[in-house]
C-alpha cells in the first residue's frame, strides 16, 4: 500500500467546501480546493466596509436557532453573536401595526400539523384542512412565509419539513455574527491554508471523469487535476452543467426532487435613520412587512448603522427578472416611498451607498437556497450515498431541520469529511 497521502479535490470554497477541506487537511489528507469565483464564501458574500460602514452581508446574514456547528466554529474563531432584538411591524397599505405572530386559528393549525402522518405539499395541505373563507388570513400568512422566508413554492414544498421548522420555538431566535459571516469564512479559509490545503480561485470545474483508477477534474481555464476522490459542493442548479461519469450523473439527478428558491436582497445605507424620525413608533423596528414590490425590510436594530435591507424571496422574484441592480435599488426606494408616504427623491437624497443582488443572476449560485419537497428526503439519501470516488456535499444535502442555511452547509461538509475519514 502506498504511503502517499490520499489527494482529495473539493469543488467550491463555500461554507461546506471549506469545512470539509479543513477537517480532511487536519487529518493529514492532501487537499486542493477549486473555486470558480475570485473569492471564498460562495453564498456568503461580504460587501466592502468602505461602502456600508461595516461588513454588510449580501448573502447569508442571520444565524437561525441553535445552529450547533456554527456556534462551535464561532467559539473556535473567537467570534461573537448579537441577538436580533426589536419588534416586527407591518404596513397594510393604510397604517402601521405591530405584527402579531398569532393567528386566531394557530391552535387548530398546530393540532392538525401535529397529527399529520403523510407528507403533502403546502398547497394541498391548505386545501385539505383550511379551505374555508374563515381561514383566508391563515392561508395568506402561511403562503407569505413559505415564499418569503423559505424562498419556496407552496405548490411543491413539503408540509412535514415546514412543520419541523414552525413547531420548534428555538427556531425563532435569530442572531448576527459580529463582523458578519465573512469573518467566519476568513477564519475557515485561513485554517484550511494553515493545515496545508491549497485554494485555487478562478477555476470553473467543467468535468469530472474516472480514468484508469484516478479521478480527473477539468476546469474551464484549461487546468487538469488528478486526485483519488472529489467532493462536489456546487449549488443545485450548477450540477446540470458539469460533465460527470454516467453512474454519478444518475445520482446527481436525484437533486431534481429538491427545490431551489431565489431571493433578491437590497441594501440601502442612509446618512441618518429617517424612518425613525418619520415614524417615532418604529424606533424599535426589526422587520417591516408590506405588500409592496419589495415586501420585507429590516433595520439593524440594536446596531445603530442606518441601513435598511430589502428582501423578496420565492418564485415571484421572476417578475423582477428584467431589472438590473440599479433597477432593483429604484424598486426598493419606490417601495419605501409608498410605505412611508414620502416622495422617492426625498428618501434617495439621504442614500449614501446601495447594493442589490438578484441571486438568480449570480452565475455560480443561480438562486439562493434549497427547500424540501415531499420527495427530498429520499433524494438526499440517494444523492449522499458514498459509493464511489465522487461525493456530494452542501446545504441541500443536510438532512436536519434547517436545510438551506449556513448551518446546513457546515454540518454537511463536516459529515462528508467524516465519512471519508471513517474509510
Ligand atoms: C441572499 C441570501 C440570503 C441568505 N440568508 C441566509 C441566512 O440569513 N442564514 C443562513 O443560515 N443562510 C442563508 N442563506 C443560505 C446560505 O448562504 C447557504 O445555504 C450556504 O452559504 C451554502 O453554502 P454551500 O457551501 O453549500 O454553497 P455555496 O456557498 O454556494 O458554495 C459553493 C461554491 O461552489 C462554487 N462553484 C459553483 N460552481 C462551480 C464550478 N463549476 N467550479 C468550481 N466552483 C464552483 C461557488 O462559487 C461557491 O463558492 C442565504 C443565501 C442567500 C443567497
């Protein structure tokens, strides 16, 4: 037997890829990370401090719920969390009100959900159990949550997966990393390098082949890399473009049974928190929900930076497909103008910096994150099977509750590394 260390290529330097690479490098494997972008982090995308006054997150921003792998890593990195405080408000077109999480039918919803045995889509669930006109408000808030928060399509999303998410109280705890998710990526990338992993940026992997006992990975820039095993962490929509050995392709096609949603994020930095001056009752505003084109906004409360972030998630983001970044920023300003009954120019006058990302247009993500359909668990089992030298990892493969999150990506990366190390 050769005493040459096993060489493992990791495709993608996002949370999953870096987490897997660090564990493997630490265990003495030779690791090469091939990343398409000119930066690490993937869907964790810090924006320049010079523009926003802090390292704003253009991608992932919140740590949801318990997130044990994320929290352990934060402790190791010496990073801390700031809990999200404040009140969720809503604007119904006429006035502002403090959003109540409670619907009069909440107890009934929980009872029906709790008794549910077989999975079905959210739309079928609502039609079967809550079709009456008295449930119109409940149906609307569930659909808004599934589309906006999970970026999912209610006609395909699994009600059982959402039940886990909704019925767990701890999930509602949300926090931000002081220094942003970028600080976590900096730590992981430095750790990978410290333990000897090589990170090659600007390498768009186009094919993976098995050739006489080795795995050959080819990149768009012409570079060719041989290894013993490869871990593919690219987001679901990108998997369709890569050439794979026939058996691996059949496995990767299982990913078609996992949903992948889009989100548009707009960050607006102002000279002052004009919304608080305009509406003193919103001093403690965390989130603000409305029916505007950009329906969800949040402030950084309790952090004093006068930044408002706009969010639009789910299938209806396709309606804004024709807008470039400036068009999205304008749409965001128009939504705020409508909510606060101010001329758009008045709001725009206070704007210091702005960024807008439609993640469907990002060539190396083509959307925001995955969500479960009733067939996803089966698909994940098939897709994650470690039965050859090509393995898959990433947020979409996570079998726990919070699929689609950074926690899911980190946990999946760690799990894949452990599978390899167990031999
Ligand atoms: C707008 C937005 C907001 C979000 N908000 C949150 C949040 O608040 N909290 C949370 O927990 N999660 C959030 N998420 C989800 C979270 O960002 C992802 O689940 C997580 O970062 C995914 O990590 P990953 O390693 O699985 O994938 P990625 O981060 O996508 O990493 C995959 C890497 O593969 C690279 N790649 C792609 N194609 C190729 C190729 N052909 N060759 C080489 N490399 C390639 C990509 O460039 C990327 O770096 C958000 C995501 C978005 C987009």
